[in-house]
C-alpha cells in the first residue's frame, strides 16, 4: 500500500468486536492490480473478501488480478455477472469468485453452495450487500469508489473486525515496491 494510506481503529487492533480500517488511493488500474497481487499472497482457505462499490468501480479488475496472480497456468477470468459464480483451483485450494448483482433470492446462495465455500475456499464476492444478514463476519470489506475528476483513480477503504486481518495489512503495508 502507498504512503497515502491512513489507518484507523475504533478499538484495539487485536479486538474482534470493533472495526479497523485503512484507506488508500489507487491512481491507476495497475496500482489496483498490484494491491490485489499483494493481498493474494496473504490469503488462505476460509478467507472472504467483500468487494463493494458502484458499477465500474473496479471490483472485477481487482478480483481478476488477484486470481490471475495465484494461477499456476494462466487462464481467462471472466466476470461472473451471468453465471453468478466462477470457481478456480489455486495452489492452496479452491477459489470462488461470485457476482451477486443478479441474485434473485437468498435461497439461491444456498443452492450455489456458497455457504460451504465460506468455510473451505477463498471467496471473492462482488455486490455482497445481496448477502444481507448472511454476510460472513470474518470477511475483509473492500469498498472502492470512483474519483470525481481523475478517470483512472479509485479510492479504497478496507475494513475488518476479525483480528486476523491486522497482521496481513501490516505485511502489505511493509511490502517494498
Ligand atoms: N484505478 C483503477 N482501479 C480499478 N479499475 C480501474 C482503475 N482505473 C481504471 N480502471 C478500469 O475501470 C474498469 C472497472 O471495471 P470492472 O468490471 O472491474 O468494474 P466492476 O466494479 O466490477 O463493475 P460491475 O459492478 O459492473 O461488476 C476496468 O476497465 C478497469 O481497467
Ligand atoms: Mg464486476
């Protein structure tokens, strides 16, 4: 992450009750891809990333960059807009990429097998607001927003309450360019 990151915590960072957050400026699509690759190195089965933000914010770009960095054999990573879910085999296990924008009912999530995946796989979820009260509490939230003036600039806020993310955020922040 760049020096433009600001970290805040509403309680001790080790606490599981309060949210901690860090904000970054991502001045280009490549900056977003780089952060996705850095985060990829910190992920384990059972981790869940919630990718929030409006249409065109860069949720799929982030997920695609992350997934491709974990692939042993390069493969296309299509947006799961219509399939809802795409799954991939990566060295540490299964990775699920979901786009819940077109989800019609919460029962569909169960049919997709997403709840089991929350326990066993790395899950990247676009439009996670569709999960409502079924949102996993151990997830890392990434909220992307567009810049008012710079076309290729994005603002990102990462938020977590599970203490496991704190060390990982420190690792990324200390990662040399
Ligand atoms: N800094 C940036 N970070 C991420 N994407 C960027 C950035 N600058 C430009 N882009 C471009 O913005 C577009 C984002 O499209 P993307 O499909 O990732 O959006 P999305 O958030 O997944 O939208 P949707 O809600 O429709 O799924 C891509 O073409 C990407 O190259
Ligand atoms: Mg998308």
